[in-house]
C-alpha cells in the first residue's frame, strides 16, 4: 500500500467523524509517513518510514552529504 510504513506496516485507519450534533461522516486517519534514506546493512536505501519507527530507532537515517562533509 502506498501510505504504509515499510518497517512496522502501519497503514491508514478508517472510522467515523462525529460532530457535536452527532452528524456521522467517514474519515481516514493517515500515519505520519516520511520518505527518507536509511541504512540497511551496508547500503543506503530510500524507504517510507513512519515517525514512530524513526523516533524509536528502528531505522537509522543516513548522513546527508552536506553535514557529512562538514564533519570531516
């Protein structure tokens, strides 16, 4: 699926939005998916990762070229 995390498999959730007057309509909650380069083994790969996996350390972001050059 396009809007899903490649690490944990988190995907959109469907439900109802209920107003104060109890008008019910369909609603979709999307996970916060970021498309970024991560280190997989010894290679860099572009993946779609949710921010929870990114924050928990399930994936490691690659150093960007600009910041990597400044460090050396």
